[in-house]
């Protein structure tokens, strides 16, 4: 059958770039600080007022960065 050969099982899983970056604790902390800074920038832009299109786009970005921040924090705690 397709995909059941022994050769495909030996290759291992795919690693994302973020996973490779998080192996180094210093780089992980640097990413956390970078994401914190971007979250603050987005919050400042939202507070200053923006038109409705920018407001919605910034809201989506804020949710994405917040989720990334939570993941980075959890992975850093697990590696410590």
C-alpha cells in the first residue's frame, strides 16, 4: 500500500523553523521579548484609534501574537 514502506518510517518527523529556534534557550527568550514588544505596539495603535479596516486587521494580529506568546511561554517552561 502507499506510504507503508519501511523507508518512509525511518525519516522522522518534520521540524518547523520555530521548533529549531526554540532549542536554544537564549533565542527562545529573545523571541518572547520580540513578541511582547510587537503586542505592545499593536495595543498602542489600537488605543490611538484607527479606521475600521485597520482596527479589524490589528485585532487579528493581536490575537495571533497573543497565541504565539502563550506557546512560547509554555515551551520555555517545559525546557527549563
